[in-house]
């Protein structure tokens, strides 16, 4: 899970897997999450609006989720995007990102 700098830099939000908070999406941050729940689930975040993305988790696989903020009326809206493994790994390993647990 990672988030580069950009619009809404001061806005952070919680990322959920089902009903559990799994990460805090802050500007220029990244984190690794070990999921012990195999199968279909939903990742989501909410500021002034809610963004959801379905994910089919298979044990042994690695996934890369890019988080961000898009323009909103008052606060900004979370964006969530599952990205290709090679592209996501490259962005995740960027030296500009700080580890955020």
C-alpha cells in the first residue's frame, strides 16, 4: 500500500479491509500489510465520500494498492487503485516514500 505526494497533501485517511482499519494513508508513505483472509473482500476509505475497490486475495500473492486524493467539495475524496505487480513494485520501492505502519 502506498501514497505519493500530490493533491490533498495534508489530508490523511484510514484504509479498511472489510470492517478493520489496516493502514493510514498519509502523503509520501508506504506500508506492507499481511492479510490472513483468503478470498473476496473489499478495500475502502472515506473522507467526504466513500471509495471502494473489490479484491480477490489469494494466499502467496503480492498486491500493490496506490492510494491518493482527488478534488472534492470540502475535503477531497480518496482514490484507490490496484496496480500491475511490476509497476506497483517499482513505485512502492521509490526512495521518496517513508514507511508508515
